């Protein structure tokens, strides 16, 4: 883990981000057209969800959600790295099930996940290794 990071803040960001995504209706990460449309849905979901909370909690959660989305702080970059790493790891341990179902190739996976490196070089090194092993094991087509 990176020294100096506020781990509690990172965890809050990841959880709040996921709750908003769930409420908005999660979008398959390799579907560029639907991902573009999901931004407005997520904003609306965040407003709705945070509006249910007492004012102080609503403000805190809105700030954490915005910080995650903007990715300008070390905590937000690390939270985003975790958010990207989890589905990559899931695909790997399920032998590329979702990748194979949707015809996703190694170039798409690397491009989608390169942002992991902005939050953690250690996780990005691990992600690249998983991508390469997935190709070697036939879980992911090489491009």
C-alpha cells in the first residue's frame, strides 16, 4: 500500500462510487457508447442518493464521490486503481468468462486499465502480468 494515503478515505470513495453505480445501473466497462451515457445517470443517482441523507452526510458523500470522479488526489487515483483492478482480477480468475463472451482482446483490456498506473505502479505491474498470463492461458485474445 502507498504510504501517506488516507486508507479510510480511499475505502469510502470506492464504496460510495460503487453504490452510485449500482443505483444508476452499472454499465459494461468495454461498451464505450453506454459508458458515455452512464455519466448523466450516475450524476442523477448521486443527487438522489445523497439527497436522502442528513445535510452533513450528504455533503461529505458528495465531496467524496466528486473527488473519486475527478481523480485529482492521490487517494482518488488509488481508489480508481482499485476500482479498475477488481474487474480485471475477476475476469482472470473466471478464466476470461466476460472477456470471451464479449470478444474483448488484450489491447482493449490494457487500454481500459492503464489508468491503474496513475494510482499504483505496483497494481499496474500486477495488472499487466495478469493480462499477459490471460493471453498465455487462452483467457484473452492477443491483439
